C-alpha cells in the first residue's frame, strides 16, 4: 500500500462497520482522509470494500453525508454498466457459491432479446439460463435476484416451498421482487394525457 499517496500522508484510514446501502454486495466502507485533499470527494470499489476519499478537515456529519452521496453515485454508475454474457456467467457462479454452496452449476448463462413476458428462464435438463435484456440497466441486486431465481431452478424445478426456502438465503429477495412488480405495474399504466412523444 506504499504507492497510495493517502497512506503516505500519514492519515490513517477510518473504517466504519456499517454496510453500504447500495446493491453491489460490498460488505464494508473504508473512509480515507487526506490533508492534501482540499474539496473533492471520490469513491471506488476495492474488492469487497467501498473506499471513500475525503478531505481531512471534514466533520463527522459531512463525512456521513458524503459517504451516502458517493454510495448512491457508485450504485447508479454500476446499474448503467451492462454485463456481457461472460460476466453474467461469472456472476452466476459467484452467486451459486455464495448462496447455494456452489451446487447450482449452469452450462450457459446469457442475455436474450426474445423474452418480453418473463425476466428469466431456465432449462434444467440442459443447465442453460437466459435473462431478458429488459433487466439490463436495472440495479445489481435485481439482476442478482433473477439470476438466483434461475439458479435455484437448477436445483428445484418448481416453485414449491423447497424452492422458496433456497431463495430465502438472499437477503434482498423481497426488495427485488417489489422492484420488478413496480416495473410491471408502471408498464401497464396508461400514457399521461397530453404527454409529448420524445
């Protein structure tokens, strides 16, 4: 870490124990204060941590506010980034390891454009998982939920109690389902009278 100018400045990093509110699966926030940093605040992901860089003179209240702002910014940036099929397959492998002890092993995971009435599908006999392109750009925790839903089908074909017990391991199941239900409801809303076409 000697290449990090913030550590050379002699200011020890502050590591709050609260998890970030974003959906990226990060487990810790590290705040690094710098006497060289005057006004700017920045943040980035470093493994399983989110690092927030702030000026040393900042108060505790300002620090908390800026940490929240930067977490929201990172989450927004990450939700706009579209995963390719290879990254999607790697994500599925990580989720299976984290929530299903690696027992769900898909042979393929890919985006498709022909699923407009469902978010994902799975063919257990082939081990293939397909996610609707409509998920692209949605928050990561929503994509993770749909991936986990399809991975669970590799272990349990139907939607019985055993299937839902598997998904109970994912802490954001209800939030993700609520998000998707909101998207479906919004799609059914009539167009606002007098709204201009873009």
